[in-house]
C-alpha cells in the first residue's frame, strides 16, 4: 500500500505545496525569512537523499553534509574561480559527489552497517580537513563569496524570491521522484534489503549493487541540495558542511520519518525552524537556545525509543486507525500460474559432487554426492547437526563450498553468489521464515518475481500479474495487500513459497517447510507439494516430519555427521537399520550436536 | 644517528598516543562483544572522565588520587545511566536504532558539557612531578611513560578479569550466547550493565591520562573515538588483541606521517590507513573473514 494517496490527502498536500512557496511573495517578508525558506528547501533536498539511503535501504550515511558540500563547492569554485556557467558547475559538483558516493559504497557496503557508519564519519572529517587546509583551492576557512546564480531562458534569477521558486520546483520534482521510487523495481529491491538482506540476496536481489546505488543516489541528492544552497546564499564556508550539519540532516530525517519524503521535508522544516522558536522562549527557558545541539542529541535518542517511524509514521498510524482501509483484494481476473520448467539437458538437475563445507575444524558437510533428478521430490534427512541445512546453504550460495562442486543443470555454480543462482532458477525458503516484514504480501512476491532472467514480459504490470498468480496458486491472492507482519504464521509460510514460485524456479529448495504448521496445515501443505510436483517442478527439501517426507518424496538421502549413510526410495530407506540407528541414537551420538 | 633518535622519539610519542586509542578501542570491543553494537559515545566517556578529573582536582582541589578515584566512580555511575538510558530501551531492536541512539548520546553529552564547562580547553596536571627523562638522546615525557605503564597494567588486568574470574566468565558467556547464558541462570541484563560500567571506567581512565597532553576539551572524545574505532577495524573487528595492536599501530603511523609528510592533515592519516585496510584486508590483522550468518 506504499504508494496510494487518497483524494482528500492529495488535495491537502496540493494546497500546502502551492501555499507554502507563495508566503514570501504575498507577505512583505524580510530577506531573513526568504533565506530561511531557502535553507529549508535546499536542506530538504539533501534530506531526501537520507530518506533513500536510510529510510528505504536501511543503510546509515553520516556524511551527507560532505556530499552537500561537494555540490556547493562545485558551484562556488566553478562560478567564482573557474568562471564557468552555473549549470555546468552544478553538474561537476553533483558528478563528483556521486562518484565519491559510489567509491565509498563499493569499498564499504559489502562489510555491513558499523563499517559504513565509521567510514562515512571518516569521509566527513577528511572532507572538512581538506576544506579548511587546502587554501589554494578552497580558500580555506574564509570561504568563497560572490557565487553566481543561473539564468533560465535568458531570465536572470538575481531576485531571491525568483531563485527560491526555482529551488522549490526542484524540491517538488525530487519529492515526487523519491515518493515514486518505492513502487519501482529498484525501490522494492532497496526495501527488501532493509527488511532482510539475506533473504533479498537469496531470492535474487543484487544486494550490493542495490546498496551502492542507494548510497550514490543519496550523495547525488545531497549535492543537488548543496549546489542550490551555494547559489542561494552566494557565500559558503567550511562551517556549513561539517559533521554537525550531517547530524542535523540525520536528525531531520529521523524526526520527520525516514521512510517517506514527506516525513523528510517535515523534519527539515522543523529542524530549520527550531532555533527560531527557541528564541521566543520565556526568559527562564532561554538557556535551551544555547544547548540546542544537546537537544538534538537527546531528541535523537527519544525518537529512537519512542517514535521510530517519526512524525510521518505517527500521522500514518493515526490515519490507519481512523480510516479502515480494505485489505481484501479482488481476485477475479488473476491468471493461473505457469510453472513450465525450462531445463537445458537431461541428466540430474542438481548434482552435488564430493561436496564439503568445513567451519574451522568442524566438518559440517564432509564429501557428499547427491543427484536430484528432474521433476522429482528429493528429501534430505538426518539427525540434528548432520549437515542438512549447511548443505542447503551451500546449494543456495549462502556458503561457498570448502571442496567439491554444485552443478545446476550442467553448469558449475559453486562460486556464484546467491542472487546469481536465483537468476539461474534456484529458489528457496527458510526454516525460520524470512519475509520482508513491513512489505505487503504482493510486494514480497513481486521481489521474488523480479529476479534476473525470469521468463516473463518486461514491466511492472507483468511482475504484478506474475505475483498475483503465484499468490493465487498458494491460496493467498485475496490477502495480497496485507502487510506480511500482520499475517498468521501458516499464511506467512505460504507467502514465502509464493515468493519463490513467482521467480519461475527450476529447482525449489525447501528448508523444513512444515515446521511450526498444525496438522491441517500440514495436510494442505502436502497437497501443495503434490500440485507443484504435478507441474513438473524439481524439489529438494529438508524436513523432520518422517510421515510428511515419506508421503511426498520420490527419493530420500540420509545424512549423519556430514556424510551420506543411505539413499533410495522412501520405504526402503526408512527401514534401513543404519538410518534407524542414526535416529534412535547409538554410542557416540552425544557428540553429534553442533 | 640523529635520524634514528628523531624517529625513536616519534615512535615513543606514537606509542603513547596509540595506548590511548588502544584503551578506548578496548572499551569499544567489550561493548561490541556484549551487545553487538558499536557505541558511538565511547570517546565521550574519555571526555567525561577528563572533565570529572578537572572538576575534582582543579576545581574542588581534591588530592590527585582522591580526585582520580572520584572520577572513576563518577564514570561507573555514568556507565549505569548510559546503559539504562541509551542501550536498554532498544535492546530488542536491530543494530541501527541502537547505533543512532549512541550517536545521539554523544551529541547530547558534548553539548551539555559545552554549556556547563564552556568552550575553553582545560589544562590538567601530570601525574608525576617531573618532565621526563632523556635516554640515549630520546626524551621520554613522564606522562607518556605513565600512559604506557597504565595501558599495559589495564590490558593485563582486563585479561585476568575476563579469563580468571567467575564474573569475567559470565560476561564472556553473555557476549557469546545471550539465550544460553540466560538459560544457565546468568542475569544477562546485569552483565551488560557491568560491561557498560567497565567500558565507561576504561574510557574515563583514558581521558584522565591523555588530559595533560591534549588538554581536556569537548571534542577530544570524538577524535579519539574515531581513531579507536579505526583501530578496532584495523586490528580485527571485535577482537580484543586486535584493538590493542591496532591502537598502537595507528598511534605510530599517525606520528610518523605527521612528522614526515604534513602536520595539518595529521588526523587524516588514521582514516587513510583505515581505507587501505578496508580495501585490501577488510577483516583486519587478527580478524576472520567477514561473512554473514545464515
């Protein structure tokens, strides 16, 4: 439901949007107020960048002021020192910031959040040092004055109000773009990374690329804000772009609500206004003005504890309480799911050759060979700690094998990343369900449908249709618009399976799919598996429920201590004395857990 | 010969500064291991320790050792407050809200102290009443000697505390597996509170030690913390040994580069070293390869 605005809300927004920029025109306001508007508008653009990277993608950026500064210094140096046209200077500054964002992102984003926080602070500090110390170019602490402004169609924007109007129009265009982003392919990928990075990677999202793009977009927006800021104030100095400013951007984002551009704008206006309001405090509270940064700090903690979704989140929740939106979906016209399997050759679809996975001295998987034949259901069973889940993790690419090969449809995929394997038709579910909790069921499944090489037509419509068909297949189409967090456990399992099916898997990996289901749900699940098999899908599954495994499998492989101890048809394997011994436990069994 | 003594001199200074980074980095690592979160206010623990010492010693005129103990007690109390005010309400959330919350705490602390104590950096007396000794042409400042000795003692103490006492074992159990520790009857929340206290006191000691050299100032914490954090990455994220080696290494790199390359960018070298490590050896000196758990 991310991107639907009701008509009344739209009207209110439109009125505010049109009325706000008119204030400086209608009322005889001082230059000071115009400047405050200018500040709010340009800051808000930088905060939109924070919305993309922090709100949508869940990655921290503590250097937004540095990117803001790159844009500003681009314009300042270009127009003052270089004597270049405003727009070309702007493009140079924004380009530099985007490249810096890409470079920072590429080096850091594969390492996780703490590193990113640290590296962005370091980048911010180095940027600050350079601004102050590289006097020949940056003019040092004195800053740069006499920054030019652009002209549009021969019209000089020398007048502050005219220039402000230009900035406002840019802001609106960018708010729209950032608002639209979540419902695009890229936006869904970003949000899936935020919600569950591992699951996103496994269902086919190129998570590193998504994060790097988000980070670069954030830098780009920051630089646009900074460039317009430089033009607006005609003078900049390093003080405008230090760490404290980055914290201001962060606070504005969190206060307004990181997950919405509207939240970001609200937060910015409040942050820009705050020092003003503090001036009007009664004498006894006047000291707060001197400690307003301390107030920010305290505010950040309080927002994290009490108002995690910010003011916009508060508004949204209030609205959700007042207006009961319909969450059942019309399912007429949903087409049946096509699951045709496009195998390249004959021979087994999945072949594990002497597969090994060691963790230090622990041989979790110690040289197993398994062939999974096309169109069959193949179960992998074994006592706890026998290496089942590890094997599945190696097949889906979460782990690289220590030795041996994973061959999919004749291709060695041992060294491929999870999303690359998903792009070749490997789909999987997780033992502890890993959905994108704050996305709707439909959006979850659309992320599954947008894997690379999914043989469906291009475009959002096709993704949506494919996702609806997959939801229909598991009987969840009428709940398509429910946020999955609010679904019962059994339904979440079904959505997770739909997410995989939407991606047209050649090979379906199920990690204890029946765990936590009640008896009725298990029966339904067995039916679902049989239907999938009927469609010719190849399924490789792990489960503990022997009754279920016996009912659905064509073939069973039994592991113990990371080695294969039996393989064959269900009836024969489950009567194998070694298997019974492994399960009931014999001497030495106590060491098996790990 | 002059080249050698000059560099030995720099090496000595670098090790002294590096010891401070190492102490703060040690505090970082203890909290990372206990809570999985980087505490961005770690440097401000040092800043607060420094100001507490200034207040008790210079302001109230207490004897040095009484003031020192007073400052450490104040830091212990502060550790409790920090734990319950900043970490505890968010303990069930992912790392990002907690990280942001500690960042908020850092800004809050710095600006509150700024308001109370003013922007002027405060001098602090050295522990020992002599300037230092000259050894083979190298001047050993007494405060640097104190810092080095204190760091060695604290690292040794920390090792004994965590490896040889029951409380230390419980703290380790908590950091390795909270659920299991809880099942075994270890009061996990209390263990985490103790970690914060220990870490706050360590930071406070670092602040008191470095105060006479760098002056006690509002910003001293954040710059030390950034370098200490760089040290934890260079040493190996979450690795105790790595934090100490990384801290010392950074101190030396920084001093050498400032001497031989350029002084105004002194603070940038640590970050440059960090970038190089992240590019070529992201797991750090002692760390294992960074990878995600399934």
